[in-house]
């Protein structure tokens, strides 16, 4: 049997074992929920099918097996703003890419600042940070940066092996820098906040996560530059890049209108704490306004093709793990059974404990969202008596799992970038070479983050 077949039967075996075990303290619905959730996680980890298909099966089984009602399964995801935020983010990302604005920014930055291998690596992280505010999803942002880096490599006559290394830098940079802004990764950041049960706005999220994630990005960059060197001296052909830039022509009306709407979006995000308007609804309305005549003309009917249904289904299933787990009592049972009752009261020891626990679970589950869906509610329940904000616990678990990868499947952005069709083309060995030393660095990041949370009053 191949890996997918083994994974398929392994998931079924896990379901059968959990379902048939005499589990004390867990209701019948809770036990079925646990069995279905673990089966789904095994299938995700073993990649038996595209994640959305597996997630869709999980959603349907929850309803068919009477574990939860349709409203309980779908309510949090679709009556809240998270899924609509994701849709709006993909539309805005498509507008920035299709208009050519993203490439124009990247070329201008590289021509002005980049002259060496280290300069390229620094520019990748700098561009990822800048564009995280303009393109609210890491994949289209990384694809766009990768397309420009490929031109840089071509004009510098860089070996394919070195280009692959830079591809890893592009997608690795997405992990910490997507967490700086609330809209930096609309499939993860709002989910981490939602799992905590605490409401935040764009500015408050940046206050909590901006500094820790920027430090995480700097440490990631240094580790990358230490582990990966060019196979030959790099000479940047600035004149050739200027030719490519000139081929784009002058700034078009479409780009100007895109800039105007981006400014409006950022202004609305920044003032959401004052207006009380949800970032998700604001993001979607701005995206939809880009389609109107006169004031828009940026998005067309074809732009909807850039909103992947599979991502929406996958996110819905990942959110449902946490939501339904609360309804059935699964989350509380996991917290009592798996997590020790005598957790460290010192916030830094607690941070280390959470980091170790989250990494171990993530090693086997693979999916960042799945780990968050099961682990965050459990830790929030276990630490409820400690006076620590649930948001601090949730964001710490999110940080650890999102930065932790040994193999490509541990992080979707890293996995997507490893595909030669995306332009990354790095190997599993490359990911391990970066991921293994980064595992130690994550402990430093977790302690820094907990210290920062203490300063801003979360811990």
C-alpha cells in the first residue's frame, strides 16, 4: 500500500479505537467528536486527500452522526466575520497582484537597496513585512515576491540551487511576518483570536503581536543566512532589472485606484477600535467596492476565481473542531486528561511548557489550524484560574505552531512553496536544515513573547 492508503486505514483505525474505548468523564457525543476529530487530524497529517475534502467529510459526519446541529457546526465560521474576511482578503490580494502594483513596489525596492546575497535575503523579509499590510494573505504575497526574486536570479545568472534557497527564504519569511498584522494571514490570525474568545481590533492585535513577530522574523532571517550560503558570488545586474521595471510602463489608472482603496482599507483597519466596526466586514466591503464602475473597475467577475473554495471549506472544518469540541465537552475533557493539573504558575515556565506541548502535538498533527483547534481551547480551560488572559495563551500556541516546522507539511505556506510550480522548488532537506535549528529558536521567541504579553498586560 502507498502512503495515502496507509493514512486512510490509520485514520479509520484511530476512529474505531477511540469510539470503542470505555472513556470515563466524556459523553457519548463527546467521544464520537473525539474519534472523528482524531481521524480527521490523522488524514490531514498523512495527506490522504486534499485537506478540504477531508475537512468536508468531517463536517458532514458531525451532522450525520448527530454530534452537533448544522448551526453549531457552521455558525461560528459563517455568521461571524472570519470567513468573509478571508474572502475579502483574497480579492484584495488579487487586485494588488493583477494591477501590477505589488511587482512595481518590489522592483523599486530591490533596485534601490539590493546589491548582494545578504541584500536579497534582507529584501525578501523587508518586502514581506511591507506587503503584509497591502496583500492580506501570505500565499499570493509570497508568489508575487518569488516572481520578482526569480527575475533577480535570472539577471544575476544564479544557479537553480541558489534560487531554491531563496525560495525557502520567501516562504519561511511568511511564517513570522504574516503574524505582525491582524490581516497578515486571514486564515490563521483571526482564527487564533477567535479561539481565545477575546475580541481585538486591528491596532490592539498589532500592539500584542507586532514586536514579538518582528523579532521572530529577524531571528529567522539570521538563522537562514547562517545555514544557507550562495554557491558562487552574486552580482546583481541592476541595469537588467531597470529594463524589466521599464517594461511595466508608467503607473496605470488601475494601479492608482488600487492604491486609493488600499489607503482606505488601512485607514478603516487602523480606526476599527474607534469605530467599533469589525475588520472582517471592512475588508470585504472594500474588496467589493473595487468592482464598481467609476470608483473601482479593478475587480471583475473573473476575480472570484481567485477565492479558493477549498480554503474556505478547510477553514470551516478547522474552526468546527474547536467549536463543536466546546459544545460536546471534548475540549474540557482533553484539558483535564492530557494537560497536567499542576501547570507552572511562573509565566515563563508556563510558556516553555506550552511550547513543548504544542510542538509535540504539531509534530504528529502537522496542521497548524488543527493543532490550534484542539490545543488552544484545552489550554485556555486549563489556565482559566491563573489570571492569564485567554488571548495570551491562544496567541502563544498560534506563534509556536506557526513557526514550528521540520518537514514541509508542518506549515502550509512552506508546503506550498516547496512545489516547483510555485517557483520555490526547495527540497524537504532544505526545510529540515532550517527547521531543526529554528526549533530551538522558537523557545527564545516564546519567552520574548510572554515577556511582551506581561508588559502589555495580557499575562
